C-alpha cells in the first residue's frame, strides 16, 4: 500500500495570498498535479490540518475546488487554523467525518493499514492538546484492533523539534499521550503536520513524523531563541510505503525538476 501525506495547505479565499506573499492555492494545485503523476499511484492521501488559513467558508470552497482535481481518495483532519463547523460543512459529503460532537476524529478499517485520526485542536488556541475524553477515545479505539498495523494521524506534532518558535506552540499533555501510544505497539507511525518541516522522533515506542507544508516552510533556526519566520523553499509532501511487513517513508519536494538521468 502506498499512502501520500500532505499538510498545512493554508488555502485562502480566491485572490488572496497568505501573509500577503504566499500563493498557497497555486502551490496546492502543483502538489495535486504531482500526486496524480506518481507511479505507482498512491492508494490514499492523508491531509493533516490547517486546510484553510483562517477557516472561512470561501476558503474551504476554494480548497474543495482544487482538491476536486485530485484523482486519489483523501482523508482530512483539522488544524488550529481551521474552524470545525466550517470544515464539517465543507466536507459534508465525507461520510467518515463525524457530523456532530466536540471533536473531529475517526478510524478507517478498509485498508491493509488501519488509519486512526485524532483531534489535537483546542478551539481558539494555536497550541494543541489531548483532553481526558480524547485520550480515552484514542486508547479505546486503538485497543479495538491490537493486531492490525496502524497509522495514527493528527495535526500537532507531540514532540520537541528544536525549533523554538515551533516548540512554543506545540502540544500539551504529551506525556499522557505517550503513555497511551506505548500501550499499542501496532502503531507503525504517527503522522503530523503543524511544524511546516520534516522532523522524525521516536515517541511511545514508535516514530512520530511531521510533514513539510505544501506551501511555506518554517525556517530552520536552531538557536535557543530562534525567530518565528518562514521561507519559500520548495514545498513538500511524504510518501509511506507499506509492504505488509515494514513501513518505508520518503520526503519529496514539490515542483518540476530536470531528470531523472541514468547514473551510467
């Protein structure tokens, strides 16, 4: 099974640029076209949050228009930039999304890898967290299929990245989350967004991995008080290849590049 992972789309209403300079919609169109060209084609695309930069209805309509060009099934979860009520309305035809309730989270059991999506968003805040209710849901949901290899997807990365500006806005209650994760060794990978940069860390006996943004990237400033800035280096996404025995992960840049050329 081949799974693509995209994150932090930050789509704006038509005619608007994120931060006054980032054409997130055009970047996403380029990503969609590249995903459609991959051979072999991915079986599924996971989209981990910050779908719309300010969560407006118009932005979600613009997003759906772009994603209509994606020739692969995709699953979404929200991020801190999203508005849950507008996201639910925009994706009302996505039957896996719960239509009601405080949290947007679910499990998909149709593939060789089980997909569990956890809601890490605290409404009105940038920082993420997992409250008692969500931790209990996650523990119970993972416990339903202890022998099925599983991908856990969530927006916030539950680990320190070394990027001070990102770590200031990371998750709370990560120790409790790690305890839940450690009880479920069938988790092959935790796939996250929010960081706008590829980072991999061991967490709870598995690996947690953040995905590059399909738009702007966080600058790599590893100083103790690194600044909160972004760069317009090439956007990116990840591919995860499941062989029924191991999960291989690849990070790719979005764009048109010369090659491939033979080595010999």
